[in-house]
C-alpha cells in the first residue's frame, strides 16, 4: 500500500493571507489524520510565507502518523529546526531562495559529498532521509552513494505530459524507480500528482512507498470537502 502524506502548506498560505489563526493549521493536520491521511508534510521556507518554523514544533506535538519535513538544508534554520523537532522523515529539496515552488531535483553527482554529510547528520539522530531527485537513473544511483534511505521522484514532468500521452510521460519514472529498487532505495514521489494522474502513476511505479500531495488535494477539497477528498485520493492509491 502506498501511503498518502498530505502537504498542508496551502492551508498555512491561506491563514497567513489574513493574519490570525484561521484556518487553524494544527486542527487541519489532526483532521487530515482523522480522515485517513497516513502522513503530514510541511515545507518551511526562510521567508515563512506559508509554514512558519513555529508551526513545525506545534505540529510535532499532535501528528501521530508520519511527520515529513521537506526543504533546502542550506537555507535558513532548516537543519536546526529538523534536528530540534525530530520528524520521522526529512526530505532534502534544492529549491532556490524565493522560489514559488520546488522546480528541480538534486544533482546528486555534483553535490554527493555535501549530501552525504547532510544525510549523516540527520540519520545520526534517527531521522529517515529522502532526497528529491529528477527521474534520471544516474541521479538515483548516485543518491544511493550518499547513504540516504529514500529518494522522492519529482513528478512535475509526468503530470504535465500525462494528459497527452500517459505511456510516454511515465517512461523515465519507471526506469528511475527500477534503478532505485535495484540499488536498495525506498521510493517516494511528489509534485502535481492529482486525482487524474495518480492511479496510473501508482500502478506503473514499482516499490512506491509514499506520495506527498498538497496543492491539488487542498484545491479539490474546496469542491468535494476535506474528508471526502482525502478518501478519494486514498482510493486512487489502492
């Protein structure tokens, strides 16, 4: 069974747009789990435009499933906050300062030494590590040399090309996933996965352990309701 981790950044964005604590991010996380989500993902950025560093500590107190913190370990207080909050998983993402959203995976060949150092820091504290990568077999294979537990496949290209040609859209991801399985890495995936393309992706990717979905799921919840939407996504992963 592939787990569904709900990224709640967009709920924080809505809260921050008005000030105050509406919607309540902590309550939203509790509700996600109550509605069936098997994990909660947050992506704090240095400008705290959605998830704030304090949110991480508030959520750590209440999340009972898997808590996954993703972000760039070279920016802001990321390493400090992850080590202090000790989530079940940290996902290393090379997003540039000020980027609207993540837009590329790590070059695990070029940055292997630095990633190896970072992986060691987190694993020493018992935190599982996942590295965000493009669907390139060489990058997946090099990721294994860092000591990471998992990689997260960056799925924007799949989502973009899925409507016109699903078979072509998923080819690179299948090869990357097969490489991951071969070198002993766990496989996560995320970015632009939605109700239209999720089932096909899950069906064709071997060893898929977890998907992290935020923007599409929260957007769908406006039409279908929060609880119903989470159940709809879970059905696509069956």
